[in-house]
C-alpha cells in the first residue's frame, strides 16, 4: 500500500497492518496510535495491529489472501468472503458511502463465494466461479477509461461489483490505470495507454476494449501489474 504494509499470520489467519494510518489503512479502529507520528504529520503505527470487523469489532480471522491499494486494502477469507477497509475512494471498498473512511473492515456483497482476489489503486476484483466481479474506479477526473474491463459500463466508478464477461476463466491483474487478463498464453489489457501498458505504442487513447492480444511463449502461470 501507499505507506502501509499488511500480513496474514498462519496460526489463525489474522490480518495485521503497520505504517501510515491517515486513511484508516491499518483497519484496527483507532485513528491515533501511541508513539508514532509520521515525519510529515499523520498517524501511524510501528507495531503490527490486528484488522477488525466493522460490525462487531472482533479481529478478522481466516484470511488466505491480501491485496493493498493506495488508500485501502482487502482480504479474502477462506470461507469465500471479501472484506475491505480504509478510504472508500470511488467505491473501492464495495460500499456506496463514496469517499468515506472505514476504520474497520466491511464486507463486500458478492453473488457467490470468492476464490481469488486482485486489488488495484482504487479498485478490486474477486473471482466467483469462473467469472470475475470488479468494483471501484473505472476512470478518473470525469473520464471513463474502462479499466474495470466491461466496455458496456459507462460509469466512472461503482461500489456495486459488476461481472466482467471478458475475464471469464482468466487471470487478472489491476494496475493504476489499466487492467490485464490472461488465458493460456494470451494477455489482453484495457484502460489508459500513456506508457504502452495495454500493449500498443503509447498514446492518449482510452481502450475500453483490448486493442491487441499479446501472445507469450507458453501458458502464463502468474500475472501481476
């Protein structure tokens, strides 16, 4: 994350975070922690603190996967649940309280059990069955760039997870302004392309559908952005 780190402990699957906390990215509840003030001001913790649930304040347990964005983080639990905490920029926490800060973890409402999780700068996606549901930022400054992967979705943001047909059966990776997905040896990307991140020469275009497919030498085992 942007100035914070999180980890899962093996014993009970609890999530602990430390570092910057001005956007409640530590997820434990308090907005002030003793003995830690950032050099530029703002709360922090040098001691790993347990992320707690918003509804009852008890520590999150059973986590098997983590992802950190710029101002938020999410965890996938072994039972198939996704919880997120921090600043809800553009619906990145999966709740429609846009811009609000959640000091503890809130549950994302999905249509089924999540088996994978990817977290971007201000967005996230969860695999449900062979499909992916994505939420959060789909553009910037009033411009839709389609980084959530659904060319039919015209919103700049969404707190409600949307199913993305293009990601069916794929591996998915979320960058700051683009998203890539891979099936077999083929990779395709959508979103902004200022530095060539969607696989064509850099330009000012916003690709809501992949402009090209990149084919690698063999099946892709892992995809990251």
